[in-house]
């Protein structure tokens, strides 16, 4: 399963969970800037050790907005939020946009539990239409379909985020609870960027980085909406689309060529084309790059001479591989020169070829490019070894809670005590902020349990464990990306 079927500026500063965000929505302004649900400080996960419930959490890899209500960008093979700055919903956002997000929707289909098929069988065009016309029947059928998936990370992260942000528990499958959540979701997403800032404050999210396509830096819904999003959003640029520009007829290559003013056709023009793409991203304050080649090939990117590469045409598989190798090294050269971060999707799919060990060669060649291995399951030990042995390689556990919170606990148990703690980050990878909030709750609890376990074994001073917690949740990302300020208890 390809993740492309799942998905596709300056930051508000948080210190100890206090946000210095921009303009308030009318609803917040009417309440003196205080959300009606924000009555208690901290994260309501119970009493966690080492002040973990009071710490800010850095979101270094999010896909917020990758939902049906905001729409897709088929020409760019992704979601509109990843290609258009300031993208707002094209229709009212429903609870079903969150519940049937690209992750959960794909996994439900894999499990032969497609709610839309049931809705069509009942005489409706979709689950959302069935819900609009007969919510009780639609929810009853959905609850029976989703029952085998209730324990999965994706459902539980979304469920916990909705419960925390909207004070309603969808796991009870009460029609009244779902209707309440649906109304609140529609209202809050009607002013999407004000909602993001308010929810970030509630969840104690300190900063936001989103992977975006190159088109994001020139396409915008409106000037004002793009500026509103940029006020609290940072980006890394996806480079995997550049590895597909070899086809003889390629509308995307043509559009990117027009965007940067050069037609790539050979080594020299492709090299200049890539340079201009990177310059464009840098002008818009990108902090790095991201690739997800783990879905389709190995990380063994060989060095290729210009003469070894065919740059356009009907390429055979070996020629495609050579082209991709060449493009990857050119992108790494640009990241190396800029001392940028390179986020690499590791594992979770294409398991025969997504082992991260070949990335060691890139880390050795491009020493000023810091490689952040994201996800990592099931290659937890391999990724940990690379982070320990290579000074410019790091770990980020994002998406693990969405896959399975137990994978996150496994990663912490493996990495703590082996990998230097400044190399580990507990970020998130979600299609909407509600899922990210639930993921953060799981991460805080897993970190608390892991540090308690470490203390039972090592009997460390409490101050060391507090500092470690702050580093993993927030400070390490601040140092690596150069965004925000470090905090300590």
C-alpha cells in the first residue's frame, strides 16, 4: 500500500504551554481570548511523572489538512493542503472527514470494512450522506464494521484527540455524542487556522513543521489565508516527486519548469532546475527536505556520472533507478550546502527494501546534512544503531502511535539506554490535529512509563529524568530545526 493513497514561515512560540499566536477567531474574542473548553492547565492524561503533562511538544512532521473536505490535488498526486498554501475547506468539515481520514480509510478497506460500501448498499452515495439523512442507522452500521479496528492506533489516536478537544467520547458510539462532535468540528473548522492555533495551545504543541510539495511555495488559496497559515507553520520540501520527472510527457515537470524558469532535459539543466527549486523553498523559509522512497525502492542510492543517466524518455527499470539515484544525490548536495535536515520515511511499507542501513552511505558523503529517520518500525534496532554511530543521523518516532502505541513503547525501550538522548524526538504524523493530539497523549504516557522504568533500574536524580523528558518532547527538535526556544522545568 502506497502512502500516496493515504495522504499526501514563522512559528507561534510556546513556553510551558503558553501560546503567542496571532488574531483570535470571533468566538474566542467574544470569550476574552479563552477557549470555552480550556479551563484546566496542562494535559489531562492523569498525573504523569517528571512534569511530562506540562511540557510543550514539538510537531515536526504533520499532514494536517489531508482530509476530503479540503480536497486533493490529483495532478500533484497529493492533498491540496500539501500543494496550496492557506488551503481552506471546500465544504463544511464533518466528523467523517476525521474518522475516515486517508490512514483509517485505507486500513478499513484493507480489512474489507469499507463504510461507503455499506452506505451504498443501504441506498446512499456515501457514509457521510447516510449520516446526514439517518445518523442513528449510519452510526449503528459503522460501529459494527469498525469493531475489529477499534483497538488500532489510528482509531484510538483520533478518538482520544476528539475526547480531549471536544469533551465527547466517540468510542461509546452514542448518536448524541457523535452529533455533538460533528457540530463542534464543523464550527471550529469554519475558521481552520484559528482552530489550529487554539487546539495547539490546548494540546501544548510548541511548533509545527509540515512536508509540502514544491508547488506549495507558489500556489496559494488567497494571500491572507497563506499568510495566516505561515504565521505558525514551517515546512520541509518533499523531493520524491522530483524522482519521477523522467517521463517523456510529464505535465508536472512542465508546470515545475514554468515555475522556476528552466526546462530540465539533460544533466546541466536538471542540476540548475533542482538548484532553483531549492532556492525557491529557501526563500519561503523551508527548514529541510523529506523523501518517502521507502514505499518503492531501497535506500541504496548509488553515485552515477552524468553519462550514466538517461534524463527523459521511455526508460527501462534500470534506467529509472539510475535517474533516481542521480536526482537523489543532487538533492542531497543542495541540502548539504544549506545544512538542511533530511527527513526519511523508514520502514512500515515495502519491508524488503525499506531497511535504513544503506542510508549510512548518504550520511558519510553529506556530513552537513542531518538525516532524521522517521517512523522506523520494524527497523527500530537498525535505526537506533545508525543514530548512535553516525553523528548526523537522528530518530523521530512520529506515526508510531498511529500505527500502534505499543510500537512507540518498543522504540523507547530500545533507544533509551543505547542512543544518546539528544538524538531522539517524539513528534507526530497525523492527517488532522485531532489525531495529532491523541498521538501526543499516547507519547507522553509512553515516555512517562519508559522513564519510570529507567529510574527503577538506574536510580537517577529526578532532575536528569525531567530534562530528558523535555529534550525528547521539545528541546531536541528546537536545537535541530532552529525553531523556538528550549524549556526546562
